[in-house]
């Protein structure tokens, strides 16, 4: 009966909801640190004819 009275408190419910939200946000969106910070993930290569004749359509290196 006493536990029922404790969880009927509005401030306690709001506090638990905020703590649970922060925990779930951290759980889903935290950085695990296993990936290096400066990794370029996009592969960008030009075809053989573009390399041979210098006709690369962009200036990306």
C-alpha cells in the first residue's frame, strides 16, 4: 500500500520519466568510440579514360 502511494506522486513520476528519457537517449545515440574520428566513408574514383586524358568532372581529391 505504501509503494502505491509513493508512485502516485506527480513529481516522482515526472522525475522518473525524465531520467528514463535521458537514459534511453544515451543508450540509442551515444558514441561507442570504436570508430576513428577522421575516416572518409565515401569512395570516389574516376574511370580509366578520365585518368588518362585528365577529364575528371570534379575537383575532389
